[in-house]
C-alpha cells in the first residue's frame, strides 16, 4: 500500500493505458480520480473495479482541451479528496495522415488535446503538486516522439514536446521536492493500436526486439514506480518502455 493517502489524478483513464494506470495505482492504495471525456460507462466501470478491490476512486468527466472543464474537475477533486499528490497526463489522441494531406484542423485538434490538455491539467493542479509532500507529475509520451512515425507529424510533435515540458517542469518543481518525469511507451495493445492497419502492425512488430506489443500493465507498473517513494531522487527523466526499440 505504498500509495496510501495519495490522491492520483489520471487523465484519459476510461480505457487503454490510462485505465491500466488507474487500476494499478488503486491496487497500491491511492485514491484515484478516473478522468474521461465521453466514455462515462467505462469510467464508472474502472472506478467500480478499483473500489471492489478495496480502493477508493471517483470518475470525473472533463475534456482536457477545455480549460473550464479542467478547472471544474480540479475543484471537484479538492472537494472530494482535499488535495492532489500525483498527476498523470495520459489523455491523448491521434489523427493520422501524411503531412501533405493534413489540414490545419487535423494539426490543431491533436495539439489542443495532447499539449493544450497537458497545459490545462498541469496548470489546474500545479499549486497542489508544489505543496504536496513528494508531489509527482508524470507525462505519457511515446516512442513516436523520439523516432517520428510516417503519417503522424501532428502526434509526433506533441509527444516530442512533452520531453522539453517535463525537463523544464522538473527544474521548476525541484526546489519543492516534487518531481516530473516522462514515460515513452512503444506500441501498446489498446484501441489506439487497433486503428493501425494490420500490415502496418506487422511491420512495427518486426522492429521490436522483444517481438511483442506492450500490454497496458507493462506501462502501468513503470508509472506506479514513478508515483511511489522509490523514485524520489529521479526527475526530468524519460523512461522508454518499448521492447528494445532504438531511437
Ligand atoms: P486510447 O485507448 O485511445 O484511450 C484514450 C483515453 O484518453 C480514453 O480514456 C479517452 O477518453 C481519453 N481521452 C481522449 N481525448 C480526451 C480528452 N480530450 N479529454 C479527456 N480524455 C480524453 O489511448 P491509449 O492507447 O490508451 O493511449 C493513452 C496515452 O498513451 C496517449 O497519450 C497515447 O498517446 C499514449 N501512447 C499510446 C501508445 C499505444 O500504442 N497505444 C503508445 C505510446 C503512447 P474517452 O474514452 O472518454 O474518449
């Protein structure tokens, strides 16, 4: 129960990696805020699952790209749990197209969610992270932010952007004892990967030395480590969880 009495906010926790992270943090005693945009039933299910296992969780709707919704979420978390110790910026989308076919709208939507959302949530919870005893900011990037990827100029840009953001926030939080780190997963078995055509999935698999896609648990365990006391002297780092892919 290494996360007992810690409030952890996980954005985009109704499905995929976020769900895995929320459940893992809940299993280790955290009070978990299960943020979602539209999948209300799925988010309720995640919170129920955490509570069935003996933890505490609450689903909270907010589109992270909408500043007012994020601020309302932060107020609600304060009302329920009093403060936030750990923020996991996980919510993210793709809108894949070759650059020559990518419209300004395709570009802006991905930037608004994947980077604008990170600004909105970090800003809304920043005072809590500064004043927490050992606060934690954990950003979910991607191997695509390190390597680039065909058809993902918008997405790769947002995921690279998180490296500079994490490093800077690590410096700015350091005097408070709180840390900021980044996890860069490889290709993970979620709805996002389902959208990739099968022949492309096979090409990706051929580039992964461990010869399998990641499970959400492969990523969730690393996030639990970063959220817990064993990582207190690590900050500004990028942890690659990618089956050995080089970059
Ligand atoms: P996913 O299965 O598509 O789930 C996305 C989650 O984000 C859902 O819970 C969704 O909520 C939420 N979300 C989307 N837009 C949102 C918004 N505007 N506001 C709040 N929540 C929003 O995605 P995933 O594969 O788990 O990916 C999670 C994160 O890991 C992303 O940042 C992604 O870039 C990163 N990542 C994924 C992979 C991979 O291979 N899957 C690899 C590396 C990194 P709703 O259900 O309500 O829509």
